[in-house]
């Protein structure tokens, strides 16, 4: 897979999962290298961008962040 194809697939996944409870898992798997698209090293710049996108998602959909946190065994954040 070319770098362009890799980034196109990642972009498609972000668009498809934006606003869903699966979004954080998708980004975490890409960053940690456990997603099939992450077989190729993503590089610090792309990882930093993905984490920034994840923060934006958490700000826009805080209720999904709470679901995500509770699946990890953390108590939900109260606002």
C-alpha cells in the first residue's frame, strides 16, 4: 500500500466513525500500531495529527468520551 492509499484509508475511517463510540478505538489502534493500516510506521507528525483530531472529537462529543473512558475501567467524567 502506498503512503497516499494509507492516508486515504485513514481519512475514510475518520469520516465514517466521526461522532460514534468506535472513533476513539480506531484512533488509538492506529496510534498504537495495532490496526492493520498501522503496519507501516505512521511517523510523529501523523500520530500528532491523529491525537489532535481525537481531542477535537472528545470536545465535540463529550458523551462518547465518557463511554470510552468507562470501557477502560475509569469512572465517567462529570461536567
